[in-house]
């Protein structure tokens, strides 16, 4: 099973907000998901990005691939940089 971290769209027409979810790659965008790990509200000023860092790092650690948009959001809140540095440290210790 290929797991992705991606956005699930909610909200009214022209008033979207999103949940950051972990889902099987084959499931529909707004379909079943494994775990809800955050939310993103792009229409608020400034936009609200809340992602559970511990759960996101866990899923990235077990091989979940973020969508391009989620990767940008993780970079904005610092989760992606932390994951990259932890992965780099683990690789350095392994060799």
C-alpha cells in the first residue's frame, strides 16, 4: 500500500478549507483516510497551517510521501526541514 500525506477539501463552494490527512494513494481525494494530522485554511489572513509535528514525522519516517502542496506547507511550518535533518543524521550514523 502506497501512503500519501495530502489535502482533503472541505467547506462550502468558493470557501474551501482543508484537512491534512494520511491516505492510501489510490483512494479518492475526499474519500477514506488513515489519519487526520492537521488543517489548512487558505482564506484566513494570514492563512492557518496546523500540522501535528509528531505524527507527520512518524508517517514520513515510515515512508509516506507528501503531495507537493503538503510539502510546501510542511516547509513553511518547519516540519520538512526537521525531517530532512533527522534523516541526514541517521544516514551519517549508519555509515
